C-alpha cells in the first residue's frame, strides 16, 4: 500500500513539472475542423501542448457534430471510454478534464452533463473562445456549460497561430468567413446549433489569409454553413459579396488556389457563377447540396428551390466554366418520400452528372419540423433507396476519375506519398494524386500526366518543362 501511494505521489510530481497536454478530436464538417485548430491555438497560448494520445492528455476536447443521430450517439460512446480513462489516470494521480464542444454541446449541453458525470465542461461553437476562463473555474470542481451565440466576440478573442503551427498543418487551410444559417430546412439542426447567419469582416479575413500565406499555405478554402450567403463589411461599412471577397483574395501573393464550401442553391448568384470564369485561382469544383430531386420533397424540406432551379445553376456554371464539376449532398427517405419522388432524385443525378457526392438516410433530429411528421419512412426502404443512389453516384465518381486518364492536370503537392520517393497532392477537383517526385515539390503546383485511375486516387507522372501541353 505504501509503495502504491508513493508511486502515485511520484506520478503526480512528474505530471506537475511537465507541460499540460490537450487532445482535440473533431467530428463532422469542415467548420468543426477549423474550430478544432482554433481551440488548439487558443489553449497553446495557455501553455497546453498538443498530443494525439488520449492517455497523455490532461485535457480532452470532443468537437462534436449533431447533424445525424449516429453522429451524436457516437459522442456518448466515446465519452464512456474517456470516463474509464479518466478514472485510470486519477488512480495514478493525474487529473483529466473532459470538454464537449461543438453542435452536440450546443443542442444537448445540460443533457450531456447529466448523462455523463465525467464531463467537466460543455461549450457551444460560438463560445469556445471562453475556454481558458471556464477551465480556470472548473478547478474548483464546478461543471459548466456555455452556449452563447457571440460570434463576433469569438473571432476577436482568438489568438493567431504561430508560423510554425501553420506550417506544420500543411499547405492547405480553411478560413471561416460566415457562420450560422437562416434557411431552416426542415431536416436540419444547424440554425439551432450555430445560430443566425453572421459574416466576418473583410479585414479580419484578409488578415488571417495573409498570415496563412506568409507561413507557407498555398490553398485557401473559405468555409461557412452557407458560405455564398456571405455579406461581410469592409472598414467603410460597405457590404461585400462572396465573389468580391474571392476576387480580392485571389490577388494575394503566394496564393495558388481558392475554394469555398458549403453553398446553398438559392444564394448561387450569377455574379458568383461568373467568378468561376473570371478568377483563374478559383478552382472549377463546386460543392452544391441539392438533397433531393423531387420538387414535392424539396418543398417539404423547405429548400426554397426546385429541381429545375438546380439544373439551371449547373448549366450556367458549366457555360461560364466548361471544365467545372459538381459534388452534392443527398438525403433519402425524407418523411413522405414516395418511390416516384426517389425516381426524380435518380433522374436529377443522371442529368447533372456528379464528380463526387455524400448521401445519407434521413435521420430525425429532435426539434426540427421533419422529426415531428407522422409519415416517417421505414428504415428498410431507406436502406434500399440509399444503396441504389450510392451505386449510381459511385458509378459517376469512377467515370469522372477514369476520364482524367490520358490528360494533363495541375496538382498541388501536399505531402509525402505512401511509398518511398512518392509525393501526393490534389487535383483541381479534389482528387488524390500520387507521382514519383522530389519532396521539394511539396507546396508547389506542378503539371502531371495522369496514367491510371484507382478506386480512390489517380496515378501520374510529372511533366517535364518543354513537354507540357494543355490537357
């Protein structure tokens, strides 16, 4: 017994002399990925070192997603495992704080605290800038929840990451320009977990972008729940559209590529479509969720556009940029969806032709209008429809990839490949590409001749200068 007590004392002493470590695990959308990096930056200023090992972490943050039921339940399963780890570390004299952040925290904060006693704090997506103060208060044993929608305060309070941190994260980066949603689709919890649409000021975005580029980032993706609803103000109080912001950022030295996601069809203006023709650095790949191909279902979803509207956008985009490709999101089995409605979705998919897509069974989310409907679809029907849709989407994805074989495309190289002497990067269409090449090309765009298309990546060879041609 004396030996065990002595071991715990020594462990506690060793732990107190080492810097505290934080693990941030992120689930869900690109916004959560961005938020996770900003939380790590914030806590780095408080003396926390990042770790990828749960057993080493003095602070574990689960940055959660609430968009589907399985995503939320996965968090509670993860919390159960962390509770066991917390007890094991406590037996060794090592404290562990557990924080639930993100959209589950926003929607179910009090429930999380009741359901899992091991959780110390819950903090919503617009409140995580207050984490240091919350952690300080938690030292007294308080269990706290903060789910305020203070977006402007958040961005003004977050510290800028160091050049070394930015460089370590790679040559591609996200920049949040807009948060929240005013659309209130009847299947979606985002307006309740992220709040109303708010756009960041132009100067803030410019400053963050310049810092990223100065540290070696070469590709910027502007992100938001409805990014093409961006209406940020400049220093004179003038409102900027997304296309104007893209045009400004495209002029920044060091930037090779621009992207934006996720867009809503009703905010897809002709000006933004024209930007795909006018701005060379804006990639010809647009993620534009349609959700369904049936006008009846779209109306029930409160999408405020028709299938014909979506087809018109696709046509205008391809007229402005003939090499443009689309990806999308689909929900099958929305309440009341008939076989005929689902056939309309398949018809739209065939007519548009997608380079890549995400598709899911409808998942009722508490508090949304869709969850309250009494014409829910049987799960077996949803499974069958999802399988049929995914087979078609996968066929289109593979056809799109196969069509690149024999072409030359520009690739932004991001990292070492899986094999010695190999480097890997992304095509303009977000396809993974690997070639044999020198590491010095990482961070640069190079011309690549595509020689093969695999299940999930393209193989190519670098095109030597003097050999280049238009693909």
